[in-house]
């Protein structure tokens, strides 16, 4: 027994001596090893990215402290990417022994990183090129991958940092912005920064202050203007024609850790007085006073999800979102949104200003709650789930804003918008000789238009869930916006109460106004359809069915034949291009006849027509009005639409 203990002691002693010898050798040859590491890095950067990496002086100070002077990273025949005059850092010796690099402290004096892009390329494009994976096609574990990446990145964040005279520069074909770090310090888990931001005719001083612990994976930071003014975001205005800014941002990371094979990311972020301005969003600044996002992300082996306990607050509006992406046998995307019971007036006043200008000044009574459920499976797109449910309690509009929906019930003047210009005024009322009451419009035309545009108009309340499902499924399959789900109610609201601008603001207002119009029974369906027939465009400067029936056929709307009604219904999507549906003999081309035949068969199947109604359908259609002069123009194949009419089969 004594001999055995002696052997164990001897083994431990030998191991200790070997380790001590290794440490001594590492200490003695540490600078030589460092030089070789730098040369290997230089060779790799040159081989893979065509960049030269140079360090004028590099040496150890003690066992774990490193000091570098004059560091340069220069792509071949490009502007310098990185330049640092002096860099001091320390590394964890024990982490280094197992192959990890964990920085303890970092000091940087003078230097910059600059991204330069010109017509001849950029000095960073080589680092953006994708590299082929040499490993096999084994499935990636999302949780482990994200945890590994976050760990390595956070290990590179020092626990003690001091940076001065360092800048981050962007020069994108003359669009320049410079971020000068006048102060950047992290000590005792407290981060303080002062950043001078300079761009064209623009200069501000920003600060990022608060708690930061990269080792414990926690942070609580505030991003603001040092003068308590609005932060304006540079670069993107000139690059994307987008103006944006905010008063302050608060970011909190409470937890970033693996638990039972899943990565949990918990925290919250908030922003004050956010504003954005872009022609695709709205025609003026969109302002959100207060917004907060409490997030609970869960990342598993093959899924990423935003847990339903997460919360989003937009002023007084509170909602609970759920998002998930699963990539197993199928790829499944899911979205659920729940807005708990809220007073209608609180909802209206919480809407971002500038985004819903037609709602400004609106007042309402009652309350409502809302639930949205969406799910899409890429291998079964037709089984898409789209459920939208609004539960209202005593909901009533007591005062309208800019969009007075009551005007639809009385005579009013309508002016269409074409390419940004207002067209001639059209009186929607009996004092206009071209105005046609609904009972004086051919029943054939009513049936044709309803079948092609909105077959369930008299039954729905502004929206058709099934139409939305079909639209979303097709748009996802084709990876573009190839199909809409617009009802006659939506077209009416867009034309009568809103501008024709193609902005997010207009579309959101359209949805809300349609819901109010339909669900508060402000107007009858018959009156809505009557107004629709009397305002829509039916040709070049031709508005309303009264003008259209004369322009094409020199008839009253009540005297139109089935064939003529089919023609009028099929040109609604592109009324100004009606002439391209005809051949040199002024007869409908085959694709136009096919559309008419398709619509006729559909109406027969739905018992909207009888076989008797279709007698004489094969006879030529005669364009006798002023429209015949447009047929003599040389056709252009660029404007011909040969697609079959799409209707929702439900």
C-alpha cells in the first residue's frame, strides 16, 4: 500500500514538473510563438481574402499581457481597412491552454476601421463572400450553434476596456459618416461612452452608458444624445431616402444561457419618440412616443421561437406575440397575436401619429379584443391557417376624423388620382346626368363584376379570410406579391376616402376604415355597390358606368348585353389598356375571348346565368362609341395581359 502511494505521488510530481517546464518554455519562447501566430494570420488573410496583415511590433509583457504597435489590415489595391497605433490586451492563460481566447482587458490608442465603397468595388467585399462548407451535410443544432457563436463573441469583449482616439468610418460612394469614440470605457461592469458622429452637414454627440457583464452575459444599457436631444440616424437618409431618429433606446439582457438543450434569451428593449419618414411608409413623419418589447426567445435543436409570454407595448396598446420557425421534416412558420381587451379610444390615441392621419380626431366608445392565428407549412401551402377574430363590446364611432364615412350616404364630389395628379371632379348624385342608380344598371353587369371582383360582397363584412389565405399562400409560393385579396369594400374605401399613394400608411388605414364602414353598418351594401359602379375607372378619363356604357357602346347602362357586360367586367383591372384586347379587325383576341368564356362558365355553374342568357354569345361585339378611335392605335404587346381571370373559389 505504501509503495502504491509512493507511485501516485511520483506520478503527480512528474506531471507537475512537466507542466512547470511547459510554462517555462512557453514563457521563454512566447514572443517567438507570437511572431509565428502573426505570420500564420497574415498568410491566411492573404490566401483567403487577399489582404495584408502587418504588425510593426508585437510582444508579451509578462505571461498574459500583450502589446501591439502599428497594426494594419490592407486589402490588395484597396483602401486600408484597419489601422491601430497602439493596442494592449491581456488573455486568460488557462483558457488559452484549451484553445479559447478570452480577453481580460483592452486598451486602444488611436486608430480606425473604415469601410470604403466605390464604383470599382469595396475594401471589405472579400470578407462577405460565402465559403463552401467542407463538412458533410449534417443538420445544424440551432441552439448549440447560436450558443457557441455568442460565447466566442462575448469572450472577445474585455472585462476592462479603455479606448480613445478611435474611429469607425463609412464612405459609400461619397456618402460619408464618421463615428469618433472620444471615450469608451468598461470598468467594474460599468460602460461609459461618448461618440462624436459626423456626416454631411450633420454633427451630434451620442452616449451609451450602463451595466455590462460579458462573462455573466448580462447588460442594461441606455443609448441617448448627450444633450438630451433627438438622435438622428445618419447615412440611411442619403442611401435609402429614409429619415429616422429617436430620443433614447434602453436595452436589457437578463439571461443568455443553455437549459435542457435549449438556449434561452430573455430581456427587454424600449424606445422613446421614434420617428421615421419614407415615401413607402407615409407622406410625413411617423412618430411613436413610447414602445417596449419584452422578449423571451427559445432556440432548440431545430426551431426558433418567440415565447407567448413576450409582450409588445405601443403607447397604451399591449399585445402578446408568438413567432416560431421549425425546420424538421417540413419548414413551418407560425405567428400568433393577442391584443387583450382595450378601450377603443385608448387604441385610437395610441396609434402612431402620421401613420393614420385619417383617424386623427376620431372618437369612439366601447372596447375590443383581438386574436390572430397564422401558420404556413412549405410542403402543404394550401393547408395554410389564417384566423382573424375581433371581439367587440359596445364598440361605436362617435366622431369621425378626416375620413367622414357618412359622406358615402349623400351626394359628394369624387376626384380620382392618376400618377399623383387629381383628375376632373365627378359628382356622385342625381344632379350628374351620368350618375346611374343601382336599379338602372344591367343585372348582367352587376353579376359579372361581382363574380370577377368580389363574389361574396353581400355576405362578408369587408374581408374574406379564405381570400387572404389563398393570397398569402400564392405570394409565399411565388416569393413575390403576385396576388391580392381586395374586396369591393376595400376598393371603395381606397377610392373615396384615401389617396392612391402606395404606402404602408394607406394600406393600414384602408383595412381599419373598411372594418369600421362594414361592421358599424354606416352604409347599406346596395349603396356601396351603387357608388362603386359610379366612380371606378373604365377607360382613359372614363369614370362611372354611365360614361363607360356611352364611351364603348352608345347605350344606357340598363341596356347592356351579357357580352358587353363581360367585356366591361374583364377590363376593370387595366381599363386604360382595353384597346390591346382587340386585333386589327377590331375583334376580341383569343385570350380576351377565353376570359369571357371562363367567366360565363363560372356564372352558369353558380346559377347566376341560364343557357338562354348565353344565346348569341359567339356573335362579334361591336364597339360603336368613341372608344373605337382608340382601337385604331398601334397595339403594344407590353401592355397586353393574357392571364386568366382569378376568382376566389369558395
